[in-house]
């Protein structure tokens, strides 16, 4: 992410002033869905960390980084079709997530 700029926009859906109710309803649905998915991503991440923290080789930074959080998010939104892993690190992250996902759900 080095060199990238992130802009945060905060405001209520009402402040956007969308004229057509159907668009506003769709936007509100999308925002609520994304909020719930993000909330569950961090809850599952917390669940995994709490179960692995007693390991003598526990390294919090392995779990608290963009790549691992992204894998957790993708695992929650990906349906039955599995994505092909690209690296050994990805395979390891997915194995950890798969170990705890059924108990979390």
C-alpha cells in the first residue's frame, strides 16, 4: 500500500441526497451488508487470535496485517467455489482460517 492514498468519506446515507428512493434503498442495503461483513471479519479474526494466543510461537503481526484480514474477509464472502492459492503463505493463511471458521459460524 506504499504510495497509495486512501480517502475516507464519512456521512449518513441521508446526507447523500439521492433523489430516487430505489437507489437509496439499494445503497442502504449495500452499506448494511458491507458493515455486517466487515464486523464478522474482525470478530472471526479476534476468535482466531484468542484461540491461537497460547501457542509459544504466536506472532500477532502474522494475523494483524492486510493480507490475513483480506483472506478472512474473502473467506466469508466467497461461496462454494474455491479460489486457487497463489503462494505458500496464502495456503497457510487459508488453512488457519478453515480450522476456526466452522466453530465460529
